[in-house]
């Protein structure tokens, strides 16, 4: 089984971003609410990656008791800050806030600064099949975009193949389905209510697992020769990071699999940097062609 490591591609894409950023001051702000330990680590990694390519990354950390009004004000202020070109609201929000506002909170971010592609405008554009470059920019959510780029890098065929995605979240499963459709794949999305998950998964030439359940997928779910994308991230009982797939079980069955760590995770961060840089240059070109210079 080939290991689809993100290292080479990620290094190459980041070095290209560094070149594009020469002589430009581009800012990405990550807003984190509360003290979820995993989010703290993820945000620190994102800020570190910004520095690596010459992006000005900063974190705004709000307490877990933050009200929806305060969060909204913080995001609106960032929308209006000319030094900020990309904004990401780190999810999950603390339980109370999540219950009150849920994904609506992402709509307080201007679509023109939506580095994670989660606003309903950008998701709408994505599901209309709009391109992710050019004037009607549909920002691709980072994790699915990273998955597609990684599979293309390894020349995994996508046209006409059966792709099964386990998980239907707005962050991973749903936008991934859309991006695979664009590649002319035949896409099935499975979820917690799907009947006979193993049988559905065994149809897949490319199986993308984003269920957030450690070790959910094993030998019985994998067709011989399938390519597996393991999106899940968990801390196993031995303290090591692992995914949703029992990778040791499928080593002689799958043709390739993304590692955890070192696969989808780094690609997600690279796509965040790329989205921010794309948004910055889209805003620049908009400013030079429109008298108002503002694009929603
Ligand atoms: N590597 C990265 O950079 C990265 C980025 C994002 C997420 N992740 C990881 O990816 C995983 C998924 O993230 P998420 O935000 O998409 O999670 P999520 O919002 O919790 O969604 C999980 C999805 O999986 C489905 N599911 C749960 N249990 C299932 C089961 N037993 N059988 C079939 N489907 C099942 C759920 O179905 P229902 O809709 O029916 O509930 C849901 O659609 C998590 O481990 C997360 O940490 C990693």
C-alpha cells in the first residue's frame, strides 16, 4: 500500500505561496472561542504555517463565555480591517454558543475574506459549480480542497470512478462531494443512518472517511485496490495520532492511503494559506477594476 504523504506537495505549494507573497503584506486572522485543547493546537499550527510562507497570521482568542453579539462584533471588525484579508472561525464553538448560533456565525464573516469557504454565500457558489478562481471566486473549504489536490498530485484517476464519502458535514463531506463531482466522479455520501456501510464502502475506488470515529473503517469496508483518504484525527489509547481507518488491517488490500498524521491535516493548512492569498489577489484585482472596490 502506497502512503500518500502530503509532505512534498505541501512544501511545493507553500514555497510557491512564499514567492507570490513577496512584496505583499497579507493578513490571516483565526478566531478561536473557548479552550478546546485540540483547537488550540490546530490554531497554533495554522499561525506557524503563516509565518513559514510570509503571511501575517494572528489569533484572536475569546473566552468560552463569549456571547453571540460579542463574537459577531469581533468578526465584523475584522471584515472592516484593511490589514486582514482572510478570516477563519475555528470550530467547534463552545457548546452554548454552538447551540445558539451554529454555523450562522460563519455568515458574519465577509465572503470576500472567508478563508475557510464556509459562509453560505461561498457554499452556495460552490454548489452552483462556480470556479474557485476568476472574478466569481467560490472559496473551496480547505479540507476537501486539500484532498482533491493530494489525489491529483499522486495522479489518482477521478473521472468516472466510484467515490464513497463517509460523513456529510458542511466542512468536509458535503463540499467534498461537490468537488469530486467536478472531477466527473460518481459520488455516494454515507452517514450515520446509512444501512450496511461496509457494502456501500466496498463499491469505492476512492473511499474518503470523515466520520470522526476512531477506527470505524476496517478490512470489511475496503475493495481490493481502493485508494483511501483518512480524514479523521484522534489520539489513540497509546497516545499516538490515528484516523478513522484501521490502516494496519487494509495494508494488503488498499492500493494507497493517506497517513495520519501527515496526510489530510497538512494539506488542510496549506489550502487555508492558499485561499487567503487567492482572496487577497482577488480583492486587489477587484479594487483595480471597480470604483467601489468592494465585493461581497
Ligand atoms: N485532517 C484535518 O485537517 C481535518 C479537518 C476537518 C476535520 N477533521 C476530522 O475529520 C473528522 C470528521 O470531521 P467533521 O467535522 O466532518 O465531523 P462531524 O461534523 O462530526 O461529521 C461527522 C459525519 O460522519 C457521520 N458519521 C458519524 N458516525 C458515523 C458512522 N458510524 N457511520 C457512518 N457515518 C457516520 C455523521 O453522520 P450524521 O450526519 O448522520 O450525524 C456526520 O455526517 C473528525 O475526526 C475531525 O477531527 C480533520
